[in-house]
C-alpha cells in the first residue's frame, strides 16, 4: 500500500517446489455484458454462466454436501424452445492439463448429480433459462488442501442459436473442506462480509489474526490474510521477470507450518501480495509472453507454499515510457489486466484480488472476457466507497471492498458507513496494518468492534494474546 512499504530486500531465491468462494443457496445469477456476444451474421448467440455470473471457470467450496447452478442466456428471444445437454466429460480436464502443464484431478463422477437429467431448457420467447442445479457430496477421500475439477461439456440439442465456443465446456474447481472449520460468518442465513487483513510482515506476526473472534460462534473476524508483500523484479542478465521476497516475507513462507497453516486450519485464506520494487518491471507493463511466463512462476510459488491466491498492487515500479526493453510494453491497464488474466487462467481455483488503485482501478476486456471473470475481488484504496461494477464488469457487488481502513495511521471507518456498505450488498472489506502490539491498539480494537457489530450483528472477542515478531 502506498503508506507503508517494505524496506529490506535480499537476493533472489529459488522456488521451493512445484475460492474460492463459499457455497451458498443464493441462485441469483450474475449479470454479463451481452453486447460482447453479438455476431456479424445476425445469429443468436447463447452462453452459460454460473450463479456468480462467471463464464471462464467456477470455484466452489463445500462441507459434506453442496450445490451450484448453471444458466443459459441468449442475445435475443428465441422462436422455439431450446435445450442444452450437460454431461460429465473427463477429457476436458485432460486437455486442460496437457495445455497448461497442470496436474488437476477429477472430482468423482459418482458424487456429482446433474438435475433435470443434465438438461438446461429455455422457453420459447425467453432469453434466460431457469437455473440447473449441480449437486456434489463428500466421500471423505479427497484432500482438503487440493482443488479437484468437475469437467462438463455443453451441447445444443434444440433451438435456433449458437453456443459460444467458450461455453461449450465448463470446469468447476471444487474443494472438499469437510472437517475443516468454516470461517464464513452468516447473517440471516447468508454469507456476511469477508474481511481481508493486509499485513506488512516486516514487523507484524500473521498469527495475530487468530486473536479476534466473534462472541456468538467463535469464528475469526478475519477471512483472509494478505501477505504484504512479495515483489516483482527484473534480472538484467537473463531478461527474466521474477518474484523477489525480502527476508521477512521469506521467513513467513519458509515457516508456513508455524505462521500460515494455523490460519488455514481455522478457514482463513492466505493471499500473497505482488508489488513493484523500484525497477522497470511491474504489474502493468509485461508483454503477453512475459505475463504468461511470470504467471507460471506465480503458480509455482502458490503451489510451493499452499497459498490461496494473489493480491496485485501497482506501486513502486520505475516504468519505461520510451526505449522500452523487449518483453515489456507501454505501462497501462491492458497489460495489468493481461497479467491478472494469465494468472487466473493457469490456476483458476485461486483468487486474484486487485487493489483498486492506479492502473488496477478498473481493468479492460482480455481475450473477450470481462475483468470480473478473471479478478475475483477488488478492494478500494483507503476510504473509497464507490460501486466498481463499471470498472470490473461481471464482478458481483459482494466481491467489491469498500471503506478500506489503515490502522497504523488511525484511518478507521465509521460504524454507520460499514453498516450501510453491508446493507447495500457490498460484502468485502480490507484492513491494513492490524497489530495489537502497536501503541494505538485501543483505536484498532474500536475499529474491529465496529466491524463485528456492523457486519455481523455480533460482538468482538479479543483473547488477550499478542503475537510479536519472533523471527530474524
């Protein structure tokens, strides 16, 4: 973030080793920009979206059993009834793994039920079908640390329309978290606000996120930790863009069993920040080819440390605006969007979170996909409270973070604004620099008490434990 930044940088290190959203009974399907699916020959186009409005991929988590929904929409009313047959097809995943060099495994077909015999029906004169339910259950054999895939093929069986190529297959990335506590806080039966705790780990222990819970259910106040921050750097000799970690980020990652796994065992997601580091590389200037190669390194990092996603923040880069080095392009929103898209494409099950600031305050279409398809959450800069729908088309309001707070500077939000945010359906929120070891802890505690009341109609509990920085 622009008020605090990492101070100590070390030499490059070698990688060690190779959302996800909670399930809900809400079947309101997200809104897409249909103008992008018109054709020059006047043909009616059809497309498939899930209950979050996503076309690229679907991500779900469940415990014991769960379900999600798919829906057919067309760009014009049809003159006759239309149907699409949905079938489980393992070859889709095989092709994906071969293309991207991944090793995802299928979710057992026997544990998947396609409602209505796997048929999506669209009535004559309609442009939107009813939602078809896909149900899944746990058999206790799957690892909660891995994402599995339900691979589905879509085929038009009746109706005068064409199904877009991107909608002829669907991969549902699914995690069976049976046995792991659910961090999601529910209000009136629906998921409440998701709190992102962004911590500069140069001087703050991530375990402090465990110290604050809700009185009614004992669940952590925080839903996701953002480690601030890994860095993007450029190697002059090799011409390669790579991830740099300072000694503090490296200590946290290398000791994930101590500092990160206890959070994940409580259901808290671990997100790695990616930030510029005073050279020509950054979030917003990689060419397509460079972004694709860097996305592979991001995936390797996430795999090695069992991370749940990344947080992109376009700051502290010394971009070139003339005599641009090969592998880079003129900095702007399009290359920033390209990087997010390539990262999402190679690890669809992990979150891509954008800091709504600088070039990542709104991202354009990439390869025909709205940015709400490949950016899962957008978190405003401190105090920002505007709707981000036009900046991240296709993103649900629930995934837009309003009224972010900066605790080290005492920039906290009013309880009325937090309550208004929740009431208006904006269900994401970021706090920066929470640390009970700071001298202004009383103010931080007040801010978190307000959050508990405004977001969950609950009271905050502090267990009295303050975790200091205990690594060198």
